């Protein structure tokens, strides 16, 4: 059995032999091909002779003055070039893999994070990793968890607490909620507000299925009270309803600049509850092979957020 295996291996043309043959084709002189390959001419000749023995035909015609490529040899060299190109690409891919964030990364974000996080972190990403190909998906938490678990996404950015059985979470940001009300509300001038002082009957939150609703209710200890059910699916909609004096809402710190601070008809008041009220984290599979990329993104995201909000 071992003898047959060794015999089979002896008939396999090696990449080294193909590389030597391509060098001979380029120069059509053995001495120059040997110089390019940094070997002796006798070693080159021996390797070529062995390759031709393995193939069963001549690749080159040679005499003391010139080297010619045979018809069958031309076919061999064409395939050799393709093999060499593919192996060079494979080597390049392996080398690129060693560089940080050199391969495409697909990330999912929930709607209550994406619109407010991305404008902060994307400029930093473009500055530090201009070669990065980042593919972004925006979905609700349960969809992103399934996508990460199945491998459709490399990672997701979620708000915790949230159930992610079997997956790893890496927190990179903590934040609190603000109570947002109309600017003419007398409570809008408070420096902070207790949840007990919020009229829960006029409190508007996102529709069921959005984790922000669960987080807000938990922070305010309002799990037994039903806020207004308007079916809103975005914080922007809720803030516009507040501006129209329909009610009040709760907004995370990250979203304040884009939704509240720039709108003179609404005002935000910090909640007088111990924080953090929610944590932002990367979600990945336990066996994800490019965890270093996620760690780099996490560090960059945290730095960009600190520079903007701290």
C-alpha cells in the first residue's frame, strides 16, 4: 500500500517544476531561467527532465543554441500559468487576511442604533481603514440574532439586555434614556425627572417587538402599564408626535443630538434612574474566525462615541 502511494506521488508534477518551466518559457535560455529561479542550471535541467518524465512527453525542444516550446508543452504552460495565477491569488488572500479589516465584513444594526451610530463611526472607519468593505443590514433584534447564528452576517450591533443564547456579546457603549416632551411642557425645564412623575397614559413607545420598548419600560418600572399604542416603528416618528403635542417618549442618549437637540419644539430631560439604562454590544458566533476584526471595530466605535458624547 505504501509503495503504491509513493509511486502515485512521484508522478505528480510540482508547483516548483511548473515555476521553473514558466521561467524557461520567458527566457528560452536555461542559464537565464536558472538565474531567475536562483538555482543552478543543472538543478533546473534535472527538474525539467523529471517533469517531462512524469508527463510522458517533452515540454521543450532544446539544443546547444536554442529552446523551443512543443505543441503539447504550450498546453502545459498555459495551464501552468493559470495554476500559478490562482495560487498567487490564494497567497495574496492569505497575506491580506493577516492585515486588519482587509476582508469584507457584514454587520447588522437595529433601527434604534444604526441611524445614530453610523454617522459617528463611519468617518473614523474611512479614516483608519479606507480599504474596508463594510456591508450593513438594518433589522430588528431577533432577525439579526438569527442571521448571525446562521452565518448570514459576521456580526450584529444590538442593545442589551437581550436574549442571545449560544452567541457571544462584547459591550462597547453604555447609555441612559432621556424623557422627551414638548418644549412648552412645564416639566421640560426640569434637570431630571423620576419615572413616577411621567404620565404613563401619554407615554408613546415603539410597537411590540422593538427591544427599546422593553428597555424603556424596565428602566421606568412600567411593565404593568400600557403606554399609548400608536404602532410607531421609529424614534423619529415618536419625536415628531411629541412635537405635535400628542404625548411624550423616551429616547436613548445616542439619538438625542439627531432627534431632539436640533428640534426647538421638543426638549429632553434625563431620567432620574441609576444607569446604564441599556448597553450597546457586538454579537458574534463563538467560532467566528475573524474575531480580531470585530475587536478592532469595537475599539474604534467606542473611541468615536466617547469623542462625540463624553
